């Protein structure tokens, strides 16, 4: 009886703690919405939902001489001149983006205005809505487990303070909505598989439709759900597979209007996704996969002198060696094994000292990262060994549904689509659920004191990470415009300033304008234009992110002098830095 009372008391304490964590997650999602950098992808959202295409905006700007910030805002404001049809047409010109989120954003902005907080608040609400959807998916996965409620609450608690999900909750992009649709599609799929009723499969088909209209990547997730059923197909569940095929076909039929848009605009799809092709680097991809895992629990500090790519690779090597050593510990008396382990340790030490800059910030961050990676690896192992095959196989299919197709595509195209953490949300969700399952079971075992301490540490790491990002945007999310505030600090020192930018980079100038004082003026030039740079009319004339060709042309002119006044920190030779140059009469 005393043990039962102790068990109930610990459950009540856990529920109280998780409720507090969830409320903290609410706070982080809804705080400082207008403060974070409004980067180019969000500018694209504002332009398209306002009824303009990106090319239409840049052509109009380059046709003018000098413009101010208010001119930029005309293309990001919903008014009577541009109708819902104009917004839909702008979205059709970007067929790589499914339209549901953007159309919802237009309706939302019509209700709450064109401000940054008005746009981003919709993503924040979607992110909050993802929490009960995650609980439902956990319920369907562990419906027969006596700890199913605990697993669901722990998963919700992890997502609540996950710095990754908090960051994307504060961005005017579709990833919070996509997270909801992934969870709804997964939960309704497992429910339909369990009940095998017409209503259940109809609900699943509806969830697929909204998921397809939110992200084209959802097609991969649905395909892997079909592979999951095929892997378990038997005579007894042929009816289940038949119903799945029917639900999938109905969802594809409902999605066919956008499929036709894609087919009719394949050239635009190819041009708009050109950044995904080329610059293939396996080390970068591995580093992003590792970083995506870490971001579930913490956004760790890293010294500015450290390159995250070799650090991530080193962390992976350390964890693998550690897990192998633990596995081989009973055979430790073998001399050959000792020599092999010493050789591996020596190689690892050489890598750490030669290729990685180590200071206290990096060391502490690396130790926490090792703990997170070890927890994830152990949780996946524990999860696979403790649940039925039909449960762990679903999680593995979910985790592979996006990374595997993207990796294969990158290998074929020598591309870099796998290096975008926002595309790897299904991988994160699978790891998160495995960790929640492991923690819930261990908290009810004889080692619960140890796991209570571990859970407390990871809560602190998550909260600390969100406090770090309270007024800033993380690099992995807005790396292209992460230097906006530093560049704006240079320009804002002079009220009579002109910012010149090429038409191909005009979106960066629009993003930067949100951080500049209203007195700053702008000039958008085309590549063919030999522009008047108004050197005698402004106190300072700056050029933002000039192309190599423009830099060479300006330097070849003996009448002017060109100096770089801000250099962005880059991690890869493939990056195109957002540098700032000053031009003046020589």
C-alpha cells in the first residue's frame, strides 16, 4: 500500500512538473515575436500572401531610382488593390510551396493586420496546437501500455521547451503547421489501422489532404506509411492495406489540382529549387543530422572560433566509440581489443587537438551534446527492444521518411537539400517519442532517482537554450540574415545613408530594412545597369552583398574607392556572405 501511495505521489509530482514546463513553453513561444530577425523567407511569405511575386517586386523596385522603407512595405501589405486571387496566382508561381499555410496567413492578416507580430502569431498558435496532436500520436502508439499517459505527457513536455520547435513557432513559415499535419496523419493512420472502419480511414484521408497542401514532403511520409503496412502484410490484414490504398488515392485525387499546378510549372519549380542542387558535402549533411538531434533538447553554445561541422563529426565518433566500448566491456581482458581501443582513442585525441578549437564554451557544449546523443541512441535501442515490432517499425519509418529520400536525391544531384534542419522534423519527432517512452519507463523502475536527475538536467538545458534565444534568432534557422542587426548597427550611425543592392539580392535589403532607421534610403540595380550611385547626395553609400562581378567592376573604376566595412562569419566555402561595403569618391 505504501509503495502504491509513493507511486501515485511521484506521478502527481511529475504531472505538476510537466504542466509547469508546458506553461514555460507557452511563454517562450509568445514572447518577443516582433524582435527576431525578419529574414528573407518570411519576406517571401509577406510578399506572396499580399498578392505579389518576388520577380514582380524586384522588377518594380529596380525600375525606380531611390526608394524608402515604405515602398518596400507596399509589397508586403494586404489591401484592396491585390485580391485573394492575386495571392493564389503568386503562390502558383512558386509551386514548390504547397499553398495552405499561405492562404491561411492571408486570412489571418486580414483579421489582425500586416505587422510582424500579426504574421508570426499564427505560427505560434499552430505550434501550441501541435502539443495535443503529439499526445494523440503517443496514445495511439502506446494504447496498450500502462504508461501511455505518462509517455504522452513527457513527449509534450519535451516539445514544449524544445528550442527548435520554439524557434519555428516564431517564424512566419509553414513548419509549425506541417508539424501538426505530420502528427495528425500519424495518429489517424494508427487509429485507422487499429479500428479499420470507414470513418477512421476517412479521417486519415482528410489528414493526408491537409498535410499534402501544407508541404510536398508529406508525400514521402505517406509513402513510408504504405511501406510500413507492406512490411507487415498478411492475409489477415489485406483489408487494412486495401483501405489504406483507397484513402491514399482519395487524398491524391483531392490534391490533384496542385499536382497539375506543379506539372504546368515544372520550369519554375526547377528554378526556385536551384539552391538544392550542387555543393554536395557529406560532412555537412552528417553534421546537420547530428545537430537536428541535439536541437530537440538544447541549442548549445559554440565558440565563434569553432567550426560546427568538425565538432559534430567528432561528437558522433566519440558516441560511437563509447557505445562500442560499453558493448565490448565484458571482453576487456583481450589484449588485441585493448590495443585497438587505445589506437582509436589516440586517433580521436589527434582529431580533437588538430581540427577543433577547444575552449571552455565548446568543451561544456560538447559534453552536453555527448549526453544528448547518448540518450537518443540508448532510447532508440531501448524502444526497439521493449515494444512490439509494429510500433518500433512505425517510428523507424517516420524517422527515415524525409532524410532517406533527401539523401538519395542529394547523392544523385550532388545537392544539399539534406542540410536544411527544417526538413528533418519527422526525424526529430521519432527520436523525441523514443526518448519519451524510455524516460517514462525508467521513471517507474528501480533507477528512477537517476532518471529523475537526468530529466531535470535536460529540462534545465532546454530552458537555458530558450533564454539564450529570447532576443535573437538561432543560426541554423536564419543563417542567411543572422548578421542583419550587426550590419544595421553600422548603417544606422548615419541618418543620410543609401543602401545599394543588386536586384537578385533585393530580398536581403528588404529583410535588412526592418532593422534600419526610417531615414535610410535604398536603390535596387539590375546587372545590366550602370547605375548612378549618388555619391555626392548622401553622407554614406553602402553596397549590400555585392556579387564578385560587381566588386570587380567597381574596383576597376579609378574614380571611386570600395571598402568592406562588415564581413559576415561563414562556416562553409559554399556560402555567399551577407557582407557590407562602403563606396565613396576616390
